């Protein structure tokens, strides 16, 4: 975790150097391709929603039970992941302070 800022700085510099070395024509094609993929994804979502619109309007059980339970499960998983990340970050300094050998731990426990 100590070197995160260094890694991000090196990645940013590498990305900026790569972008500066490209021609404007290449950058335009990359941008055009990205926007085309984004437009295709949005059109796919719109077509899928239009195809399932009648089912979504008529299924009351989906809105009463399915969607809230799916959101509850998703929120539980996201909360669990976030809590574990926070706990691992919070306890990291305490774990680093422990001695490496078992003999040192026993000696420090006897002193304390």
C-alpha cells in the first residue's frame, strides 16, 4: 500500500507519454471507436427494454418481490466487500507491528 502513489504516478506518466507519441488521426480513430461501442451498447439496452416492456409492465411479482430481493442481496454483497476492505485497511498498521517469530511474540507477551 506504500507504493500505490508511485505506481499511479508511473502509470499516469506512461499514459501521457503514449498519448503524446500518437498522431491526432490515431487518437481520433480511438475516440470514434469508443463512441461507436458506447452507442452500440446503448442501442442494445434500448432494444432489449423495448422487447421486454410488456412483460415488465404486467409482472407485479417482479416489482414486489424480485427487484427488492435482488437489490437486498446485491447490497449485502457490496456492504460485505466494503466492510472487509475497511477492516483490512484499519487493522493493517497493527498487523505490521507484530514480530515475525513466535519466540519474539512470547517474549513480548511475557514482558507486557
